[in-house]
C-alpha cells in the first residue's frame, strides 16, 4: 500500500492534534491525573504556567512521563495512526481527517495568539492592573506589593 503525500500530511496533522489533546488539553485531565501531578508555577518571565510532573511511583511515573511529554506521546499516536491506516484505512482516514482539520485550526489559533502577544503594548494602567492581579494571585492581596510582602515575611 503506497502512502500518498496528502495522506502523510493528514496523518501528521492528526498525530499533532491527538498528541496535543492527550498531553495538554483540559478535557483529558482525567486521563493524566492518576499519572501526573499538575502544578501552577511562574516561569522565568513571571507568567503563570501549568506544569505536569510524573508521579513518583515506578509504573505511574513511567506512564506519567509518557503522558506529559508531547514527543513521547506523539510517537505512540503516530504508530497507532499508521498501523490503523494500513489495517483499516476506510475507518482511520476519516477520523484522521477530522483531527487534521482540527489540528490546522489549533495551529492557526496558536499563531494568532503568538502574533497578538508579541504585538501587545500595554498602557501603564493595564500594567498596574496586571500587577495587581498577579499580586493577588501570589500574595493574597492586591494592595500590597511583592516588596511589601517580602518585608513582612522577613520580620
């Protein structure tokens, strides 16, 4: 059975979309919860991000490492799609096509968010509001600055 280039692209986009669905999206949290601990932490730029750490158990940790890694999960999803396409193409291809179209939508949305994030120049008022929200999230109050909270914790 010859793999047409268009079929290859459809399977590739479907693999991307299914991998993203399994590893990242909220709707599949119930699949990951037994195997990973999800925590909200600040990144180097001070933004809140959700990170997933494999549970410290042997088997659960191994599965958690696979489920929290898009490269690892992508391999298994790719294997399933290709094997499915070779064995039952009339079933797998329509499903893969749906996920491929959805994957293109996700890519377009991610690109739009990237362009918007890099083109946004906040006003001083917007910066003050964002800082107040961050202070509320981190220190439990919007009226105290991080510096004031640090002074209180030293005392």
